[in-house]
């Protein structure tokens, strides 16, 4: 009886402090999104950022984590796509120490944990886009090598008779062609409302280059 009386007295005497405590507890709660739910956000963000471009967004779960694979043909560059989807990655990898760390994010003021550790982006090339890159490289370096562009499964690729080094030995021809394809974009990036809702709260602070947890 005495304990019940004291509890009621506390509730009536300082409700504001109790409410503040409950609010702080609620703010610290994190919403966990599955890899499927994360993939849905990625699809929405890509649709907003690159209207008219068809993307394949597939999620995969495995022992120790999950990932999302984004595949598309031509359209924007890989860098453009990564600028939209990277905010939905729940982890980072430090190759120097072989360490997987975690990122902290919030959406609409609510802290969330994304179900995909990593998001991988692969751009399939059409014969036309690859031909543009080949022509640019051959013209830049004055090449006369014979080659063949094959429209294979997973996109077009180049077969060279002599994949020699160019640019003072800094590149091989096929490497330079691949880099040049990333300079060719068939569309601009439109602002994504969904991606813009994601606010970074930093990371766990342990990996190389990690920033630690940031203030909300």
C-alpha cells in the first residue's frame, strides 16, 4: 500500500520529469528495417532520381549480413547512382583491418538501421555507348588496333587484338575504355525526396576513416 501511495505521489508531483524521461527513451529507440524494406526505399529513390530508367533492385541475405544489387543499362553513370543509394547502406568495410563497421542514420527524426550492409551497383553497357567510349580513347591516343565489340550477356564488351599499355604505361586500353564509359551519361540526376529524408548520424567510429557518432 505504501509503495502504491509513493508511486502515485511521484506521478502527480513531477509528471513533467517523467514525461521527459519517456521522451528520451523513445528518442533512443531504433527502428530496424529489413533488407526487403530497405530495397523498397532504394527502388523509390532511384525512380525519383532517374525517371524513365529501368533498374533491377535485388536483395540478398546470407550468413553475417545482407546486401542489395542494383543493375541497369546505359542511363546514368555508376557514380550518379551511388550518390543516391549509398545513404541506404547500413555498414562500411575497412579493408586495412578487415573490419565491418556500422553506420547510423535517421529518417524524419527517427533513428533507423538499414537491413542492407552494402549496395552494389552494376551498369550494363549497350553497343552504342561502348562504341562512343572506344572511339574517344582511340582518337585520344591515336590507336589503330583491331577490335570487336560483343553484345554479350550482361552487356557489351570489347575484344582487343593487342591490349597494350597507353598513357605512359598508366593504363591498358581496356581499362581506359572502361573509365571512359563512366564519363558518358544519358541522363541527369533529379532530386530524390526519399534519399533526402535520410540523415547521417555518423558511424561506430572504429574503422579507418570513420567519423564516430554525430549529434542528431
